[in-house]
C-alpha cells in the first residue's frame, strides 16, 4: 500500500496528529489501478465512494446533449476526487484516467466517520474544497472572457500551481500527458485551435516544450498578464479547532 497521498497533501497546510493520519489510513480501502482511458466512475452511475489519487492524472467530465464532453477538472496525486458527487447517490461526472493511475477507494460512510471523529480534518477538507470551487469559478471566467492563448496559459498555470502543492515545493516544468482533444474539451476549443495556440505560445516565448515536458518560462509574468491567482498554495488554518 502506498503512503497516503491525501495525508501528504493535507500536511502541506497543517501538521496532522498520529490519530488524524491513522483515521485517513483506515478509511482508504481497496487499491485500484487504471490504464489511460479507463473509467473509474461513470456519470449517472452509483456514487458510493470518493477516491484518493496516489499516482497519475485523471479528469472529471460531463456529457453534452450533442454527444461531446466538457472536461471540468484535472486531478493529480494527493487529490480527493469524486467530491462533486458527494451530495447525491448518482455520480454527477465521469472520472477517467488520463495516464496510468493508482487510486484508493474512500467510502462515503468512512468519510462521515472522519468528520464525526476528526473535526480538524473535516474543517481542512472543507477549506480545500472551497478553494477549489473558487478556482473553478476562475477557470469559468477564463473560458468565458479570454482568448485562446490566455485560456491555455491560465490552464497551464493552474496545473503548475496544483502540482507545486503535491510536489512539496517549487517546480517550473511538468510532464503533460493531455491530448490536444483533452485540452480542447477543457477550454472550449477545437483540436486544431489548440494546436495553433500551443505553437503560438512557443513562438512568443511563453512556454518551452521538450516532448511531453512543458516549462512556463516566466510564470510570474504570465500570472500578471492573465490575472491568474494561485488558489492552492496557501490555505488558512488558524480558524480550525485545536488538535486533541
């Protein structure tokens, strides 16, 4: 069994007690391995559990009436996924592996047990979910109000910010396992438009590519240009109840 990626992520924001770490470890149950394209949970299917990502990338997507899809969010190591379906017995989105993945199942009932017995964990998970909801609003604004280059740059900045949390420090490049169709379905662009935009960002010195490796050449400059704000790096924890 892998060391819990969720524990590692939470401890970026708060020093957990042994009891809190043990509660998460007990809740995480069977391990699931996925290949690229395999579905972990289907929209409209039973939603009985959440999942902790230990390795790899996944995305959550919603079906469109015309037969396409809208990718809502990408997920990485340390993420607790399936939270968008927690309020219902049926899944609100489809969770699909982007790369080789390893996740563990966290039944809703066990999460409820954590909430009852570990109020600091409940508060921290709530705060992280709230931050991610604001980040989702930011991305919707980007898609609705920005051009293709700004949309793609904002997405890459968002990925970089998320990966910096799970990597435990500053990184300036990452492997991007997404297809141009994935990017297009996340940004509301055609595959052809995504291809042109990537080339334009390279030509203009915004990004540098080496195979699947992507580097944002000046993240701080691009944050100012796009108005991107990192919603993940800092989570306020002073309001949480004290450790038992």
